[in-house]
């Protein structure tokens, strides 16, 4: 295919699916793009053990992880300013109109890390309070 016969680029139909090639608007193109993203971003198909069973387990799990990340982003993580923020960090990427799978997984990772290292919630008992209750129960004989 020569440059003269390549159709012009058009945006993808889904707001949460990046457009990696000119054929991403076709259903087969979207599937190919999803597989490409899953391989490149999440390492689908990179089983450490190359046995048939290992590949049969890891590929579906990786595709499921890709689906979970995309679904989480669509339901809870999407912010309209995400693409603008990415354009501000990477000024050479002026044509970015929608978040890519890399953007979605990066935001999911940041959210998980922030939640993991965030301090305890005020309504949760502190370790000292828990120890005081356990000590009181022990002295009461229960």
C-alpha cells in the first residue's frame, strides 16, 4: 500500500480506546488494537513458563486485567482533564484527544498506590484503641 492509497486517519468510535492505526474504526481494527495494547502495556503473552497450560492461563488473565483497567477508568477514573495533562507533560503530542491504555493503567497504579499509603481513616480504630479493648476483655475474663 502506497502513501497515496492509505485512507486518512479518523478518530475511534469509543472514547476510551486509542487509535493506533488507520483501521481502528473497523471492528477488526479495534480488536487488533486491543490485543496490541494488551501485549505492549500489560505483557499479555509473556508467560515465564512457555508450556501450553501456562499460556492458556496467562493470556486470558492478561486480557481480563486489560478489561478491568479499562472498565475502572471508564466508570471511576476518567477525568476530562487527563488528556490535557498528558499534552502539557508531552508538548510534542499535540494530537492526543483521548486517553490511551497506558494512561489508564498509569492512573490506576497511582490510585492504588495512593490508597495503599494513605493514612487511616478517622472512623477507623487506632492500634492503641484496639489494644486497650483487647486488654479490657482479657482482664474481664471474656
